[in-house]
C-alpha cells in the first residue's frame, strides 16, 4: 500500500528542512553570546575553593551567597549605585524631552535647513564617541565641570540624543497628520493635538529609545573614568566595578557577583519592555 503525502505537507517539510541551517546558526549564536554571561553568574554562586579548580564544572556542586554579601557590603556600593541611577535616568529623560520636540519639528514642520539638520544628526550618530574623550575632557576642565555628576549626565545625553531623535522622528512621520488636524478642527491647539492624539501612539518608540539610552548610559565606562578623577564619591558603578578586582585581590567570586548585580537592572528592564521595544524598533525602521 502506497502512502501519498499531501502537497501542502511536503511543502511544509521542505520549508522546515530549509530553515534548519538558519535555526542551527541562531542557536549557536545564542549559545556563544550567553555562555560568558552564564559563566559569570555561575561563578558568582560558586564557593571560592571551587572557582580556581583544575576541574571546572558547568553546574557547581555546591552553591553559596557569600560573594553577593561581599559585593553588597563593599565600600561605596550603595553610593555608586545611586550615582549610576541618577546619571542614567537624568540622561534618558533629558534625551527624550529634547528629542521629542526636535523630532516633531523635523517630521511635521517645513523649514530651511531641515535636511542638513538630519544629515548632521546621522553624522553624529555614526561618529565614535570615544574619539571625543579628549575634547570633552578639555572643555570640562576649562569650565570647572570636572568631577561632577551633571557633566556626566550631559555627556550621556549627548551620546543618546541622535539615536533617540532619529527613531522618534520615524514614528511621528508614520502618524497621519490628518489625525492631529481633525483634533485642531475640534478646538485643540497644535500642542494639545499632539499631546492627545500623537503622543499616545509614540509609546513603543519611547520605550525603545528609553531602553537604548538606559543601557548605553548604565554601561558607559570611558567618560565616567576620565571625567570623574578626584571626587571618588561621584564615580559610577562601571568605574567601581573596574577597581573591584584590586579591592578584593583574587576574589573572582565577589567580582563576578558584583558584575551580576550590575547587569541586573538592564536585564530586568529589557525583559519587561521586550515586546514593546521589538515592535517599536521594527515600526520605526519601516515608517522612516
């Protein structure tokens, strides 16, 4: 007896076979990216006597929280955590406010130099910010702004602003202007129409740009290390983490525990906003 496979089923089987190499490549990529993170977390929970063992294990035989206790009790942990939160949130909020106004002006208004302005924004987005460390340092030194958290906030604002402006401009351009015009006909001002009609539709873009700005400012090390030199109390977590090894000597468990605690806020925010961020970046890229 001959069994005939339906044509749609054959097509589905062929499609699954074609996708198999792509799925294998994706799985390998995920494995390569997550292995260092997994090793960091596992090391944070591994007892010190097993960390430098000649027989390392992917899953430790025993688990401990001592390294996390050492990290939390380390000098300056709470202070540097507060500094990082203040600088990061300040830069993100400032970037959103300025970029929202600029993006609306570019997307909705017609004014001379608009194309040149966007070209300058794209150029700033492509520029390597590390190349500006020395000019920023000289300007901060000459204006008496070294060793101050507001200076770091302004620098992070400068880094995250171009990306935020480009994404929000794409979102605003994708919203039909007739919606705002209808609200204006009903008696709203231009600002009121934007606040009541367009602004709620920008939620995915705002979340996407907020997450990008948060991760960028939270993880930034170079400017924090060069602009905060004398005032140790004004340092942020990345700089504290860099000096963690010298503080604890060869205590790799405490170092990995500190790195795990440092990565948790960005990870939690990404997990919470993942769906909105993915749709936001996709929609912004298509509508632009």
